[in-house]
C-alpha cells in the first residue's frame, strides 16, 4: 500500500530528499544485516496496526493480536532458535499505512505484521515474504442501502484510507466501470465503520476480510452488509527491508514450515475461523508456498 507522503507539511523537494535518506538508511541496515542487528541487540522490532482486524490490531489486553501478528511471533521464535539466543525480546511498534514503509526503511521496525498487499511497485522499495493470505476489495454499506455494488456508486461517497492499495485499486475500478463517485479520505478502518453508520459516507472500501472483521466486532451486524462484488485482488505478505536475503530466508523458512506441517490451519482457525474453513484459493496458497527445505 504505497504511502502518499512520509512527512506532512514538507515541500516536494524536501519530501524527495527525506525519502532518499530513508532509502539510503534502508540500504545501510540491509548491509549490516537484520539478523546481525537482532543478535547484537537481543531484540526484534515488529510493526503492528491499531485496527486491522483480524490480521493486526490492539487486543482486549491492549497488546498486539491477530493472524499476521501470530505469524510474526512464530518467525521471532524461529529466529531466536536460529541465532542460538537464550532470550529474544519483541519490541512492538505501531505503524499506519502512511508511515510503515518509512519506519521499515529507517530501522524502526524489522518486520511489518499487518494486512499489506504485495505489489510490484512496492517491491522496488521493500522485500516481501511468501504470501500469507489472499483477498479482494469490497464495500461496506448499510443493510438498507439501494446499492448492490461498485456499479451503483455513481454520485455517492466512498470512504477510503489514503496510502493503501485500496485507494489506488478503487479509483482504477471506478474508472473501468465509468462510475463517478467521491472518495472521502478517512483515518483508519475504525473511522470507516463509524462513517458508514453515521451516514457520512455511503460505503467504506477495504479488503473483504477486513470489512467482515469490522462488522463482527461492531455490534451493528444487522445494520450493515457487504457488496456482492470484488473489485481487486489483494495478496498479503509480511514486509521487510530490501536486499537482506539472509533475513528474508529466515522469515520464509518459518512460514514454509507452518504451511508444510499444517500448523497454519490452527492459526487460521484462531483468527479467521468465524469466516469458515479456508477456501480453495487459500488452501492452494498454503500448499504452493510450503516450500521444501
């Protein structure tokens, strides 16, 4: 989900210079090696989201929770064993769509545990793990809304979080369908839910499973529904700094092991089981990414 800006209130030239410095810093971290950094500090820094339910969010105990968070915890345990460390501390760092890549590049986090889509354009700046999930874009709206899907959104307001792939794919889908709707920028998923309930927007756009999580935890289940169509393909992966093959291999080795062993299904059931068993697409994803040693 490509950020629009890294720092607010900065002129374009200053912003470009800041991004250049961040990318240079990312290169320095990669040369030093994330595994060396972890070994020397005894700490791995993991980025999490505030409200990206059920993948990465602040749980009831005010601690990071979710499907992607647990995958990162499994990776941390595997890294600890690989490095022969008696203990490995996890430093949790909250990130958002607009700053996650900057925090990664600047060394504030070593691995991002969210609901980030792996795209070719992002691969120019960061590395991604093996795929962890696959989803598609959908719309959240009131149960009594007259719209069935994207084609009916002409002249209406659609809420979206800036700096996400949803923003880009939504605009592309609207253009393909020749639908003129107003995109309303919102802070996060939680505000998107509130905006729909309060009628500030006609629909809120995000990945379908994120929207399901919002509805299930909202207390407004009977008052809300999802659109019938999907307008995008969103392959999720864990995000890390570019040009660090040793750390990428360490991350992928644990993910592949979870897929091969079938342990991933217990993790799925813990966080996504309310949606039912994994469909054919997700089962194929686990199978194809369960690489042998």
